[in-house]
C-alpha cells in the first residue's frame, strides 16, 4: 500500500471515529456475550444489576484485569452523595490530563511539571491532592504517584461512559 493510500485510510478511520464515536468491542458473532452472561448470573434477581469489566494493557506495558458488579437495588438504595468527591475530582480538565499522563508513565510531580500548560508546581500538587483524596491516585513514594490497580479499569469505564453517544 503506498503512502497516499495509507493516509487516505487513516483519514477515513479518523472521520469514522469523530462522527460515530468509539466502535463497541463485541465478538465476531455480534451477540451481547457480556450482557447475556450477566443476565444468566442474575436470573434469580428480579431487579437486575450492572457489571463493568476490562482487560487493559497500558503504554507502560502494565496489565490490569478487573470486573465489578452491583445489584440494581443496592445501587438505588445507596447514598449517592457519598460519591460526590470521587466524581468532583474527575470534573476538572487538568486532573483528567494528569491521570492520563500518569497512566502513560509520567509518575513523578517533577515529570508532570515538565509538561506544557499544566500550571505551577503548587497547582499541580493541588490537583494531585484532590485526586489522592478521592482515591483516584495514591502516593507511591516521595513525589511519585500511581493509580491504584483497582481504579484503572473503573477510571476507563467512567471515561467511556462520559463520551457522547
């Protein structure tokens, strides 16, 4: 394939992604295998439930496999106000950028401060404290941060859920 064809193919793919959003990942048979499995597990529960799961390999070559489910009744009866801090921490563009950079391998405050348009070191530490307080980050040593393993897939699920449909 020559360069012109490759560029045209990349432009076609980019247009498709921008106009339609992400393509769902489903088996080649096209069935809803995860949904069917969940329904089978919840056959005795009248109100149903939700499940999210993921198998992730990051640019750092770290791998995470995780799943979590909850019954509808448990979710509806819970105090949603207790979750406000976790959602609020994700509600700032700079914090989302810092999380993305940390997932990508920039783990120290010094590395993060070297990025363009992230503000002063004081501002960076403010955002890192907010993310740490909400449980999206943890300190893994002096000035070094990481996303807890049990938060990697949920973070990516939250990002997926926030995308326009």
